[in-house]
C-alpha cells in the first residue's frame, strides 16, 4: 500500500519535529568483512590447513636433497544475488510537503532512506542466517547450548569461563586466537546485571560493562553488540503492525553469541570465519536507481545490493545458543 498518503495531516503541524523508527545500527560487515567489486561469479581460494601444520622438515646431509612436500587448495563458490527494494514518490506528496503548513516530510530523501534500510536489513538477516546455520568449530549446526547460564541471577555464571575455553578451542584448531565476540542485545543487557561479571570490573574507572571493557576483560579486539530487529507482522491498513524479532537470536528471548576470528581486511592468505562478497562498487555499497513513471505522475527510487554471504572458515568461529535463562 503506498505510504505516506498526501491526504493525511491536519494543520497546524510542527515543522521542526517528526518521529521515525528504524534500526540504528547493523553489524553484518563487522562480522564478515566485505569483498567489494566481486565478479558476478567467482571463487575464493582456500589453502587447506593440514599441510601447513605437519612437522615435515628433516635434516639434510651434505650433498643431499631437502625433503619435499606440498599443500592442497580448494575453492569456495561465490555467486552474488541481487536484493532490491523500491519506493514511489507521487508528485502530490511533494506538493503537500512543500505547501505552507504542510507536514515536514522530505518525500524523495525519505524514499531513498526507506529503500536503503530495507537492503541493509536484508544483509543483516542473511548474515545472521549463515552464522546460525553453520557448524562452527567442530559443533553441529545451531551452536552449543549455553543452558541459560551466561547471566543467571544469584548464581555463578559461565560467560567468562565459556568464552575463554572456546578461545582455546579455536586456537588449537587454527593456530589463531579468535579476536571478536558478537552477542545479541538481550545477552548484553543481562550481563549488565550479572554480579560475577561486574565484580571483575568494579575497580575500573567507568565501572560499567561497556563493549570496550568487555573486550579488554576477554583479551579480544572487539565485542560487538547486535541490537537489530525486524517485524514479522503482516501489513495492516492502520499501520499498527509490529511484532519484533531480534535478528541475532537463535530462539526468541534466549540469546546467542558468536566468537570468531576476523582479519583487519580481506587479503591474500587471510583466514576469516566468513566474507560478504559484493558485486559492483557504489557509494556506500548500495546502488540507488531512480526513474520517472509519467503515467502515474510519480518517481521511483530503488535501492539494490548484489551480495553472497559465505562461511569460509568454520574452524574460525564458535557459536552459543540459549545464553539466557529459559
């Protein structure tokens, strides 16, 4: 249904205040680095790790030859798919917005922002789906059940113990120390009230469990809090159609977290839990296209992004589900 309607709004309407809701932050590209300008079909070369960890060097006698060996390489298919969303802007909406005392709307800018946000939300949902469906670090798909023990009230939690133990697990699998932890916002808010965790930071200057302080506590480069939600409700004429679903939860209200290794940027021989391959290179990464529909007396703004999100190093990540009490 076309929205907003140019017929809504009864004067006087405040010209310097309006209300809007959308996710303030998406974190997909902080979990899986972006590979920009990817061809429509491509492959990522992956050196298989076994050969690189074998102890094969031997003493060489005078005149003798060095022992030789090699390493296998496989390839991961990358086939970006385009995701797009468009919003129309009727001439009547512009006339209403420009009229004396009209609503303080910016139809063209709002249409671009609306369509762009749909694309960024889709990227977030796709990334979360890959993380939640992958069998990481020797786990089965779906992750390890934390049994709600990361922030139980009045009881010893397993948050720090679990993270440090799995840092060791991933280091033993890859030789690399995982450097990032992502958690959904529900898990983070519960940890803000966890006495055992707060006791670890009580003598720090802020005394508040920020993401930066949590990273320092766990010897990580970054802790990422993932707050984004989407609505699962079907559209209603009233506009009162909102049922929040936290994108980064495995099960509603039960929380999740993902420990992983991420390189500073994509590059040669750079291990990573995953990558986001994106075709084309547009300002901000999202292509904005506009065209005129003369018969309808309106312009259309389309946002699009062509991406493929792929797990490239299942031994570079570890996921927990049900971090909060059942």
